[in-house]
């Protein structure tokens, strides 16, 4: 009798344990692996927000073990290539790492699961739309350069001002080279804003005051999501596109060219594709447009929200977008976690 009770207790214990084990097992199967999916949170807002969006969906919807790790283009790609970690870089701009990345793809070390930005990144010189509407001829760089009087530099009398890329960024070199190629030195001042934040503040101030401004910028970003800016045509010499990663690259400007649209891909360690096929399939569907990413960043900018809060707002307010990436069952789990 005692044995029977003990046997019944043991059986009940095993049954209870199995009941608790089944959901975990199901989650592992849904995720496709019991390995940790570490996702790189890059240093710029769009990539940081995307990292948190995907981490929430994978953890809450698929039951993956997820870890968000600090990242940036070169160190993240180098670590992926050499160590297979992090597993995912949700917005990897590959123009500055084109050769080693392609070699890694060919060697079977990394893989591109999809495009993070489906219509390509944006980079170039912009003016406000209200200024172009008042001056319809201002569609090209040449037309704008001919009118420095419309963009007066408050510190350099008689000169126009072009707000450049922040110091130390690769785009500072390409902007300087393009400035020289257009022979702008006599009538224009290439103004360094000092930092990305200072550049944003200058742009916002001009738009809010309906003032003229000529500025370098890129997208997707909150600035291009908030303000109606027009990108200028910088020329049609497409084969000579600048890709200035060092001073030597830009020492001899080859001509007046447009900035390249850098591929922004979802990069992954190759093992994700083989060991976590459900995760690989998920990332093949999650691309967003420039406009969609810029819109989600506006919330973060206006509400002083961090990447996690920006991601949460996207998941709550853009369910028509992200639910198309997953099954109804996964979507319901994610929704439940948000409430």
C-alpha cells in the first residue's frame, strides 16, 4: 500500500513535470533551436529599435532564448565572420564592409536573410519642400549652388552654408569631396555641425521657423520622418559614386556624383539558417520601407523614448504590419505579452 502510494506520487510528479516540460519543448520546436539568438543592437536609432522589435517577437512569440548585445557595423560583422556570433544583425549597412562580407557569404560563414530596408537607404543633400515650392527650379545641386544668397551663412557674410556630415563619420569625407568637385569654396561654407545631435537641432530649427537650409542627411531617420525634405539630384555620373572610407579614397574626387544607396540587410551567422530555420524564415519577411522606419523613429524622437520603448510602441500601434510576418498563433502570443 505504501509502495502503491509512493508509486502513484512518483507517477503524478512525473506527469506534472511532463506537463510543464511540454510548452518549453514546443517553444524550442517553434524557435528551431535551443541556442541563444543574440541580436546586435547597433548604435543608430533605426537598427536599435529593430533589434528590440525582433527580440520581442522571437522571445514572446516563438519562445526563443534571446539576448540583445551591443553592436556596430565593423565589430559585429567581424565577430560574425570569425565566431558566428551575434546570430543576427537586423540592419547591417554592408557598403563599408563589402569585400569581407561577400567573402564570408561565399565561404559559408554568414548569410543575408533579407533586406532590412526594402527600398534602400537614402543619403544625400536636402532642402525643405516649402523652399522648393517657392523656387521650383531648385531640383538639382547645380541649381542650388548657383543661389548661395538663398542659404546665407550667418557667420560668413556673402556666402551660402552647406551643413555637412558630423566629424569622423565616413560621410564627412564624401561630402567634402563632393563640395570640392562642385568648386563651391568661393561662395559656400562647408559647415561642420560638431555632432549628429547638433545637426538635427539645426535642421529642426530651420524647419520650425520655415527658414532655408541646405544639409547633408540620410535615412531612414526621425528627421526625414518629421520634416518634409526634398533630396537634390547630385548628378548622373553613376559609375563614379563616392565610397569614401579613408582620406585616401577621397583625395582625388573623380566627379560630381550621387551618394550610393547602401544595402541595409539582415545579416546572420550561417548556423541560423541550418539550426534555426524558423528564425531564418521569420527574418526573410520582416523588411520595412524607409518611410515606415522613419515613422517609427518619430515616436522615439518626440517622446524621448529609448529603443525598447520605441519598439513596444511599434508592436502596439502597427499590428497590421508585423502580424504579416508571423502566424496567427505567434501573433497572439506577442499581443498577450504586450498587454
